[in-house]
């Protein structure tokens, strides 16, 4: 498994993974375009991918302009192998290095993603306008816990 910064060449693979997930599916897939990915990884923040034999099997994207985790998805075929956690941790460490102090995200209630974020230390702060569970995380506090665990 190769973990690295995402590039524009990874967008088709990231999109394939995004549409392969069984939870947190897009209600309207046309709402997330290749241009959205380009903007997120090139202007608003950064992204990371996990590739196996050159194929993207997981990715994460943070939007620093909104202090938001825009995406974190793993191909269901590769679930349970630590890919999501590694992508998560790389994204948070980079965000903290950029001076970001807090991040937020939202995800569907009752999903594996909700359990994942709770286990990673995210705190539920309410409900997003679309009905998803809203979480927030203090990056300095996360970093202190993460470094203490190593």
C-alpha cells in the first residue's frame, strides 16, 4: 500500500471509490464533479490517497477554507485494513502543520463512519442542516493524544 498526496491524476480513482461506498452515498452523484476535486486538492486544501498496484483504494480531502473534512472514503473491498485511519491521521497532522486548530465534518447517523469518528476522538456537536451528525475536533488536543499513544 502506498500513501501519498493526491494529484489531479488521482481524481478518476477518487471518484470511483466515492461511488463504490455502501454508506454515506451521494443522493445526487452529479453534485460532486471532477472540478470539485481539483478545487479542493489544488486551491482550498489538500488530499491524500492510498493506492494498491497503482489503483486508488482510499482517499481523504480537507478543505482548510471551511475547516472541514470534505471526504474520507475507502473502497469497501479494502475496508478494515487501517487505510481510513492512516488517511485520517495524515490529513489531520497536515492540517495542524498548516496552523488549523479545529476541523468539523458531518456523516450519516448509524454508520461505520460515525463509529470511526467517535473512536478517533471527534466530538458530536449537533446535527447538520441535512440531518447528518456533526462532529468537531480540536487538532492540538488530537495531536497530544496521538503522540502520547505512540
